[in-house]
């Protein structure tokens, strides 16, 4: 079954609230963006990332009972990646510089949407995301394809823990270490720190953007 990936922009609105006052507007933005792409909010689950604690490699395989979680009701799970094997169950990840990795095996219809930010990559999140799939499903890594979202580039967001490499560069290296072929990984060329169509948290914190927010990556196996 075909994989579809949808990417929101600043014009679609903020996709993650930074305070309770923005909660309702964000929920409305999420619903409008999903419906615009013919995806039901009731069939969508939020990858809700938290920086509380010291573990940034938390993964979960979803069942149907988690449809709508974080989208039409409050999310009760904190994760760094979600996995589904069901058609028409969309995964929704808000971003603003970090990498969103869409990992898919068409032969087994296993789909993961993984958040690969600095914290996750420092804990080998790219490797561990793939290892989680291999541990839980009968998957050949040669069958996995990966798409990497727009992210902050090396010029404005070098990773000091990785010799100044970019988020995407480190993600690609970790995916290769996990056994994914280089030819099976594609990456957006968009640098969020240079393209005003996408939110950039680092540029906002440095005073170069007036608006704080998150854009969204949505991945879904469509029937």
C-alpha cells in the first residue's frame, strides 16, 4: 500500500502549543490541515515529545485504541516515535528544526515516524529507531526506506557533539550504521533556519524570527 507524507507550513498555522492559551487554536490548525489532505483527525495519533527526563528514545506500537490521541483528545503518551501497521492510521509530528524520520517497509506495511533532534541523536536515536523495528517485526533492513524532513542546517545549527555536522548528516550516518542502505534514504533540502515558510525554534530564540511555532509532518499508509 502506498505511503503518503504531508508537510505543513507556517501558513497552515502553529501545530504545537507553547502555552494553554494557544491550545484551542493549535487543535483547530491540526484538524484543518488533516482535513485539507483528506485525513480524519479521529484516525490520527500525535507523536508527543517531552524533554523532561533523560530518555529520548521512547517508542510505541499503536493499536486502534490510540487513534485520535493528541488530536481530538489529550495525549496520554510521551514518545519519541510511533509505529503503526494499519492503513489510514496517520502519524502526526510537530517540528521546528529537528528531523522527522519517516521509516517504512512496504513489504510488511510497518510505518514509523521518529523524532530525531539533538537529544535523540546524542543517544543514537537513528540507530535505536531502526533496531526497535527489527526487534518487533519480521523486517529486512534492505526493505526499509527513509525520508528525512526539513531541518536546521549545519551553517546555523552545527552539532558540537558530532564535529559540527548537521542534524540530517548525523541522522543519515546513524541510519546507515543500523543497516539501511544509503540509496534508501532521501532527505528534504529545505533548511528551516533559512526558509521562512517553516518554523525554526533556534531562529526564534535568537531573535531572527518573530513567531514561535511548529510545522507538522504527517505520514500515513493509504489504502
